[in-house]
C-alpha cells in the first residue's frame, strides 16, 4: 500500500440503523471524519449518542451500515479480511469480559501470533508483556489472578503483539479505578509514540480524550456536531451550545470527583 494517502482512516457518510422496518431508528446519521497516520482521534459524547456503534462498524463487528470506511483511500469491504485485523486491533471497555477465564496469559497472546503466522512466539510474548509493564511471571497467570488494570494491560498486549498500525479503543479505562485509569492512559500515550500507532478512541470522558487525543469529534444524537482540538477542549472553546454545556458538565463532574477523592 502506498504511503501518500492523505488520511490513514476515513469514514464517509456513515449511517447505522437498528430495528425492524416499522420501528427503525437511525443511531448514526451521516457521519464523516478522517484520521491521519500517527494521530489520535477521539469520539466524545453522552451515553447513547452512537460512539460505540461507529467503532463496531469500523471494526467489522457490525457490517450493516451505509456509507464507507476507507483505509489509505481504499474502501473496506463490509466483511473485513484477515489483513484488516492484522492492521487494525480493538481494545474493549471491559477487561473482565474480554479475556477468556480459562486461558493463561501466554495462550491469550500466542493465539493472535499463530493466526497471523508470526514466528518467535516466546520472545514476542516476553517483549510485549514487558512493553505493557508486566513482568515474565504474568505469563502463566489466569485472568482471575489479575487486577483490572493488569487485565487491561494484557488486552492491550494482545492487540499489540501482531504489530498493528491502528488501535480502536472503546472506553478503555472507564471500568477501572481512577488511579489505575491514569496508568493505563499514560501507557497508551507512550505506546503510540514508541510504535507510531494511530488511535481512534471512544469515550464519554473529556479529560480522557484531551489526555490522549489531538482532535475529537463531539457527537450528539448520532451526528458529529463539531470537531475540537485537545487544546480547545482544555480551554472550553466550543462553537456549539450543546458542546459548551457538555464541556461544562464534564468540568463539574471532574471537580466533584476531585472533591470526593481529596
Ligand atoms: N444492536 C443494537 N440494537 C438496537 N439498538 C442498538 C444496538 N446497539 C446500539 N443500539 C442503540 O444505539 C444507540 C447508540 O448506542 P451506542 O452504544 O453506540 O452509544 P454510545 O454513545 O457508545 O453510548 P455508551 O457510552 O453508553 O456506550 C443507543 O440508543 C443504543 O440503545
């Protein structure tokens, strides 16, 4: 594939509806955005605005959409192929649900290597565990022997071990304690720089998005109503009324959280 494409990922006129003919609801409505190579792009908005639906459509979990996703200017087929999953990996919100309870970490990490035909399994597992901050002893543990943060590190390792270009992150820290959230966010930030990764991250938490992403689309009722830079988010510089209220509500939520922790 050529590297001259303007964008690594593009969504063009994406719409997703659910329900039968008579009770059909459009939950993503004509959404377009682009992400450059190496960039971290966020989708933010209240619960139910359609963020995860976009991620599920891009990841191939739901092929029932209108519009298109382009990877380096090429439209992705509705049924994603193996090459897509080599390049694009997903990290889910719930580190408890996303790891198989009867598989030790080594097996969790060996499976994607086998599927995608990688060599040097043992070395790659050791390297990747180290990259996510887990020592060699974690290799032989079951998920129930791990904390929430350690499980999410394993989930990140499972995504990274096949050297993808893009990580799709669906609220990757919202199931974790606040102190652990910061560790995982810092890990994601470091990994992106070290490995020249591109992120699409979905979150309802503005602080999380402003920490990780350079740009974010603000979603409301299935549409991206405006895009903001991380600096605009931090300085509460929004054009739309809805975004201003959303930013204000988030700032108040963070202040409340800080008061509770103090
Ligand atoms: N498989 C489905 N069938 C029917 N409705 C669905 C389905 N998946 C999502 N929805 C609906 O689509 C809307 C958008 O859901 P989505 O999960 O994308 O929101 P979200 O912004 O990610 O919210 P949250 O942060 O709570 O996950 C919601 O009203 C949801 O109930």
